[in-house]
C-alpha cells in the first residue's frame, strides 16, 4: 500500500481494476471513476489486462518514492 500527499483519480477505460484500501476494496469496471482522497493508503490491483487513466496533480512522480526505469520524465508542455 502507498499513501500519497495528494488525491489520485483512476478512470477505467477497459477491463476491471480493484483499488485496495484499509477500509475495504473498491472494484471499478469500464467507465467508472474513483478518487483516492489525500493521505489514504491504496494499492491498485488488476487480475487481468486493464486500461486505465490515472489522474494526478502536476509534479507528482508516477512511481512515487520507488523511482527506477518506469519513472516518467516531467512534461510541462501542457502547463
């Protein structure tokens, strides 16, 4: 589980996504949106293939503190 200082939004485009929370799981299907409130521990999990759009505030690193090869370079072209 990870806790973020800012809220994160998940929109499922195809497939199913489960957001694990301490208070219980939230299951999302295509077309559904869920916003993880600021400071809430969460862990997104997919049993199969899922296409999802992640919405996060500007400047939030996509891999959090983990870093590594999957960390996206900040793109300010839309700022």
